C-alpha cells in the first residue's frame, strides 16, 4: 500500500517567513500565526493554530497517528494563498492542497488572547507535512509532502 508523502517531498531546511501576521480568534479561543513562503502571491502559507487554555510554553509532537481533530497546536500548510485585508484570515484557493504534520514537533512560547493587539511566538523542528484530506482527517494516499527542518515564527498585531 502506498503512503502519503512519498517521492517528491519538497525539502526546506528553514521556512523563509517571507511575510507574517497573526491574530486571536475569540470564537474558537485560538491564537494563530501565519507565515507565507514568498512575498509574491499566491504562495504557500504555513499556519500555526494554538487552542487555549494551555500553560505556556506548550509543545506537541506529531506522529503518523496525529489527526486534526485531536491537536491543541495545529500546524498546517496550504498552497496558493494570499494575505487577507488588515487582520483578516488569509485567502487560499479551493484548488490548493492542504498538508498536515505526521512527524516533528512544535513549541509555542507566546500566544496572546487579545484580538486588538498581541503576539504569537513558536518554533518547530523536523516537520513532515503530508497532503491531507480534511473531510476524512486522513493522509491522501500517494499525496505530496513538505519536509521543514526548522521554523521560527514571531509576530505581533
């Protein structure tokens, strides 16, 4: 049986953080950091969702059994995205693929719970994000992947 994230994995030693932003979403009690791969849009978007309440710093390690529904710190990557206006959520094409981690770890050190102004800081190491079927919360068979050696995200709003 073939698995997600096979041949052709996009390798990035360090995520470039070409354009970053963040926000607190009161309705879901989540602090979110956004980081675009390029300043030319559309491009890949790495998103880190942190769901409150949790004691900071907080860490999560990802394995092949990790699912979106269970994560408290949820990194994911979308293809073909552009910034939202002001502090709005970025916009991603419905045709862009979604990737979710099946290896690696993330640590969040700052996650403000203030929609008006705040900060978000996180690091990640050895993230292996595989193409993901969000509806079934499972890897896409024979899907693509991204291997990110390190990520450091520090944003304010």
